[in-house]
C-alpha cells in the first residue's frame, strides 16, 4: 500500500465527450407547494403502503403522494392531448 505510484506520459487513446445528464442544482431542491387534506383510506391500502415503505426505507405518506402526483400527471397529459385533437378537429370543419 505504501508503494509509490509511477506516472507515465502515454497517449490516452480514444476519448469521447459524455453528455451532461445530471439535473441542475435548482432541480434538486424544487418542491411542489403542499396542501394539507384529510382523507379516509381503507385499512388495507394504508397497511399495504406502510409495508412497502418499510421495505424501501421511506415514508408511506410520501409514497401515496407520489402515486397521486403520477396519476394526475398522466391524466393531465392525456386530457391536454385530447383537447388539442378537438381543437384541430373543429378547425378543420
């Protein structure tokens, strides 16, 4: 381990630039504005999310929130795509 490293001046060979794939720092700290709500969930659903949260070392409420966000995002995109089609359909008529 105490052996000295011997550096040489050899050509580096084929190099290629890797595109930057990391998020910008401001994307890492962004949080959506939260709204507190009261909701009654089935015992079965809460037990499921609590169990999964334990397995993945996270909070069950965070998992539920992300699930709802993903659902809303998915259906918002579908609705936007449908409304664009409707606008084009009416414009063509």
